[in-house]
């Protein structure tokens, strides 16, 4: 009886890992597709990774240099105004 329970739990764990990996892969594929083909701001120049995520911007903020680095990006790529 316990062997059956352990086997069922092992199958359940494998199914959860498979489901999580499929979900993560699908989400990454969606981000890439959206960033390259659908995003309305894809024609605006700027750092490559910011096309897909806000993570680079948050990294600048957490480093404590958000304002200075944002000003440098505006100097490099210009503004939209």
C-alpha cells in the first residue's frame, strides 16, 4: 500500500515539474514574440533587454543610480518629445 502511495506521489511530482516547465517556456516564448512583433514601442531605440522586461530598469533603481543612468540613456538615445 505504501509503495503505491510513494509511486503516485513521484508521478505527481514529475507532472508538476513538467507542467511548470511548459508554462515557463510558453511564457518566455510569449515575451519574445511580443517584444519582437507586437509591442507598440518596438520602433523606439533603447537598450535591447528593456524591450522584454522592466528588470533592467529595476536593477538600475536598486543600485541607487536610477536617475543618473536614466539621464545617460536619454542622452544616448534621445527623447520622444
